[in-house]
């Protein structure tokens, strides 16, 4: 189905991850039957404090963790 003309187009972004982070993102994506891009989008939503959209269940980071830890 085509996207409604009034809907905003998503922006594209390229990021570089170190090998360990990339492997973990891919492993979590595979174990949750979602794409790596989905994991990254969910991480950004969580970091920005936005409500999570419905979809696959992924482990959620502890509320006490700081985004600057690591």
C-alpha cells in the first residue's frame, strides 16, 4: 500500500559502530526476529524518552543506566 501523501518521509542516517556493538545489535535483532535497523530505531526512541511503538519485544535497558556509560 502506498504511503499517504500527508505522512512525513523518514530521514536516513548512516552510523558507524565498533565491531562489538555491531555484533550485539545483530545478535539481538536475530534473537527477536527483527532487523538491525529496527533495533537502532528502538534504541533512539528509548534514548529520546519517546513511547515505544508496538512490535517485537526487546530487552529494555535499566532506567538507572546512563546513556554515557560505555
